[in-house]
């Protein structure tokens, strides 16, 4: 089957070069590319959420900045749809001509083996242009939207990250956890069990001590994405941000908590979680595309200070029915890691892997192999489903031949429809790692902590023993496809 976007030859020598240092630099570059639209006078109650539904599902749509939002301080802004089209390449620091698969490989090559670069504390930074404390604190003045009509409140923290410190070791963690506004001086902070920030919180609560927290609401996109990427326990994400950039992150410290946060951040909320202070949080539209249940008793943060730049920008990363911008990043970052995980498990000739955006980069994995022996496809599929990068909350793994572009959903489904037999080509794995966010776990099992699901491994390769006699695909060879695009690609313009 002919791909609409044939993968070009590998570009192993492409290097990373970030041309922005903060969110404003990034926005200026996106504006220079002609990829930004500004909307003035929208309301946070409905307009921004509806706009997200229109622009954030599809590749190549504009980045949108909402300015002068009704009922909020004039000049305070919200930015959405920043990881799409060639802005993916801008965000990660690679040339715009790289396609998705090439970008995934370039990103993985750059990040593999990076050594932490310790962050540096500085005395001052743009984030201190405005310091709001005491009676002046009012977080509702910021244009935090109601992203989905059934959300339990306004979420100021979607494209945010949260800083906590281990009370025993002093290890700093930056984690991405959703943040809902309760009122002028309180925000809710939901952290899933097992996450590093939750481990810190549980330690403080067990000691009967309040936990200091800082919430970075407006960071540059790369910092947000780095904070959302799994790093080993004990490693500070600031230091991995510096490693990616090749220079130390400059941080300032909060007046009340002493926690560090980026000196060039747009908005930072500083406060404490007191033991026993809990309230209902949510519901919230989560990454699977469903409205997550309300959490009956989640801690809130008492805000002690808000630091922000003049005309600050909230970085939005709304979770809506996939595909959407955050799923596009996870596809880039996870696909190459999956390929490496499978190869390290001893599976040969894995030619390509893609974690599809429509499944939030988890629910649907496509693995292409050059078949070498009977059972090769089954082995590749089982390992993909159970390796570190693929094990959490998956659903389907489709194994295809090497002639299929795994990043093309059309090609993967075509292979599944024409090269698999429902009675003999599907294997099921039972009782594997899922999550309370999984919409297929019953309310009873969710309440009981039975967070398991199953995986389907679909062998959509040509049957091994007669693969050479399988009907020939009526499409040109990869070489001829590249020639066709070189000579006739202008017809699509």
C-alpha cells in the first residue's frame, strides 16, 4: 500500500538546536512561521474549550493565543495547540523537514545517554516582575478555562508542572499533575498513586507535616514535556532539562517554601498542603478522552504567593478525545523507546514502531518487523505489550511486515484487514497493568483496586510459511515512491 507520506532515508547526523529559551521566545518563533492566531474577548466559561475541540485534534492547525479573556485581568493570556505541524520540530529543536518518525528517532538519539546538568540558582528573574501575597492573592483573575463542560472546575494547571521535595533525601521532583481552582486562595492538586510527587506527599502526611509545593503554570514547552517524561527516582527533572539544552537551567527560589522554579517562568503558584485539608476534586476530562470521576477527598494547596511576568501566558495542554497535542508528543517520545526496548529484549529485525496518537500513544502500538522465523511476529507483539515502555494501560498491539508505514493508521489497519485472520491471528494476555483512568474497568473493580486489563496481540504479517506466495501489493517500491514524490509532489500543493 502506498504511503501518503513515505519515510525518507534516516538522517542520523541531524543535531538538536533549540532556538528559544522561554515560552515567549517560542511564541515569537511560531509567529515568525505564520502559525499563530490571536483571539481577543473570548470567555473562559465556554469559548476556549470549544476552540480546543476545533483546532487541537488535527495536525498543522494554528497555535492560538487567547488575550483579554472576559472577567480576567486584561493582558493575561492562554496559549493552546503548540505541539502540532512543524511546531513539534521547533519545540524539540530539530529541522522542520523531519517527518514524525524521523523526528522520533532524532529526539531519541539526542536524549539517549544524556547526563544531568545541575540547575543553577540565581538571585532574580522575569518571573519576579510581579509578586502577589497576602490579601492580594486571587488566582481566579487568571484566564484558567473550563476546558470541558463537565469538568468540576476551572483547571489552571494542564500544561503545568509541580515541584516537590522528598522530606527524607531532599530530592527535587518536577511532575505533571492537574491543578484545579477551588477559590481565590486555594487550588487542588491531584496526583495519581505511584507518581513521584505522590510519594513525597505521602511521606509528609505520614509525618504530620505540611508539604511545600510550587506549581509552574507557564513554562517553555520543552520544560513541560521534560517534566512529563519518566526519569529515575532521585533524578531532578531540572537537571534533565539542562542536559537536553546543554546548559544549566537558571532557577530562583520561592520566598515561602525555598523551592526552586525557572527564573523565566510565566506564572508560579507557591504554597503548602496541610495534613487533613482535603476536598472533592474534579471530574476532569482525562487523556483517554473520557470524563474522569470526581476524586472525593484530594488535598488542596493554600496559596502563599503568586509570581508572574507582565502579561503572563498560561500554557494549556487540554486533554480531549484523541488525537490531541499532548498525545502527539508522547507518540514522538515513546515510539523510539519502544523500538529500543523490544530490540534489547532480543527481538531481531524490528524495523519500526509507532505508538499511535489516536490511542493517547498507549492504547494502540504498531510494530513492523522483517520476518526471520516462525513465531517472530508473536514474539515481537508480546514483548511490545509487556516491555517497560509499553506495559502501562495498553490495549492493542498490531505487528506488521516491514513494507508497512507504522506511523500511518491507514496502512496499519489495511494490513490488519488483509493479512490477519480473526480466528487464528489474535492472542490475548490477561490481568496486566492498567489504571483507574481506564474506562473499561468497572466502578466496583476500580473501588476495590482491581486495576487490570487485557491486551490483544494481532499478527497482521503475511503468514510466515507461505509469505513468498502471498499476493503482491499493487503499489510501487519504496524507491519508486520516493521518485514519484520527487517528481510529482508539487501536484498536491
